[in-house]
């Protein structure tokens, strides 16, 4: 092995290295085959490492996700190129280690997207480093951030296409067609969307989520079951919490889908103090886009509670933590202010 010197590999050698690793050859044998020293092989394997997401079905018929450490010749080649170019032109982040540490902490532990973290930093003017969103994602992809990889980022799935369903019955209450047009424009505060996030099959606990359309503020409640009585009970709890006068100012309307849990429009609209507490509107069947904010934030909730979660196994404290996380997530639509800040402003203006 002493006859081989330390040198950088070519792209063809990196492809050969990938084949050798798949064949589970020893590192010493790989070094001989490539004509390089052993330290070069170890260094190169580390350079091209990434976490590969694998799906498989266990003995119980459940889909399970696990991550495997693999080698990518393309990733290694990109890192090699960026290292070569950085010898002449310094990285834009320079030696701003506090910036790097903050980005890594927010992405890994707080599960905030790099774009949202960058917007938050620029809005609050926290660091001297000023880079674009494109540059930040490129640095992550090339491994400039030691503790972040593309696998750590919230990556959306390809949109599924469904056949358009045809409504077979009218809504149980007031149709969204009769909802004032000003609500759709999102210019006024106090109009909510409501939905249920279901848990593991054969379990009864579900989450009732309400999203305020203007501020995207989220309220989450755990219900023992997906019945109309539980939904009405949650609304009664909210009304008692805020009081009749304040509740009427905050919850001017609620838009729901045609699920059976929302079939009691009379119970949802009736105040516990007597009279009417709010207006309930029903979307067109199979048209979730009419509750777009609700559906979008449900995706964020699923990052903490994936499909198949048994909500009975989670304490109310955990649900409150997820609610706080959603409401303190910097949103690009607000110039990277948070829904909690926007909601507080609206409450102060009432």
C-alpha cells in the first residue's frame, strides 16, 4: 500500500468506488483496485456519504421508513468541485460560525425550513452574513453545513391526481356559495377553517384543528372520537373561554367540509349562552382547496404526527407544543413574521 500516493479521484474512479461499496469489498481491497492509498478511500467515502430513505413493509404489514448511509459519486464530485473553486473565491458565509450554528439548530431541532430561517434572520437583522435562498440551499446540498443534509429538509411529495368526484347530495347547512365574497379575499379577521386530523386506524382519538384565514393562526384540540357531539363540545369550550362578546368578534364564521363529524350545523352555530354564536359554511364536496390554509397547515402538523400516529399515546403537553410550533413558524407570506404575532395584532385591534 505504501507505493500508492494520496490523490483526488476522477469521476470514473468514484463510480468504481460506488460499485465496490455495493459489492461490500474491504476498504483495503478497494484501495488496491483504484490504485490509491487507504486514507484516500476513507476520505472519499466520507465525502460522498448521505442518508438514503428506504421504505419497507414489516411483518405486521405496516409501511416503515428507515435511513441507510450510502455513497454518492455525484455528491462527492460536486463537493470536490466546490472545494476547488473555494480555493480562489471564499464562501459567502465566511467564518460566521454563529450564523451556521443558528441555521443548523433551527433546521434540525426546531424543524424550520432553511428558507424560513433565512427570512427570519434577514427580518430581525441577526447576523452580518447576507446570502440568497438559492446560495443557502446550494451550500446545504454541497455539504458546506456539516450537520445538515437534504434529507433533513421538509420536501413535499408529488401531487396526486384524482378524478373529479360528483356531489350526490346538497350540504347539510349553508353552502359556501352563500358565503360573503369578502371572506374569500382574506381582508378581514375572524374567519376560520376547520378540519379533523385522524390518527391510527382502529383508534378513536382525533385532532380538531381550526385555522384563522387572515393570520394562519392554528388552534388544535384532541377529541376522544370523531363524532358531532365532540366537535360541538370543543366549540362550547372555546366560547366559554373567550366569552360570548369576544367569541363573536373572533369567530365570525367557520368553513368546514362535508364530513359526518360536521353534520350538526345547528349545534355548531348555537351559542351556549343563547342565540347564535357564528356562521358555518360547507365547502363543495371533494374540494379541499376551499379550505386551503387548513390543508396546508395540516401538512406541518403531520411532520410531528405522521399518518398512523396514535394520539392517545401523546400527552396534551405535546399537542400544545406542536400548536405553539405551528404558530411561531416564520411565514414568507407575512415577511417572515409568525402567525402568533399576526394574531396578537388583530386581537389588540379589536
